[in-house]
C-alpha cells in the first residue's frame, strides 16, 4: 500500500494519495469476520425461532398444559 509522501510536510495535501484503512490481509480478515458475524447472528435467530416453535407445539395441547399446571402446583405446595 502506498499513500504517497505523508512524511514530507513540505508537500501540499493534493500530492497525498488515498489512504486505505483496511488493505491486504487485514481487509481479507475483516471481510471473513464480518461474514462470520452475520452468519452467527442469523444462526442464533433461527435457533431461537425453532425453539419457540417447539415450545408452542408442546404447549398447544391442553392435556400437556394441565399436567404442567398440576406439576407446578405440586412444587409450590
């Protein structure tokens, strides 16, 4: 990466080229980390949705709810 004569203070700002904040291997790693982060957030969201759907399926049966309430009442008594 070449950014021009940054150390030479006698040149004007127009002589300095563009500065890449992330270049080369750092840019590659930043891209990998960004893609992994997006994948991780999506995976966590999907797992949460699947667990919520399983819980809703289990608790939609009235008999299961009666057994759960009976169990909880027995625990508090």
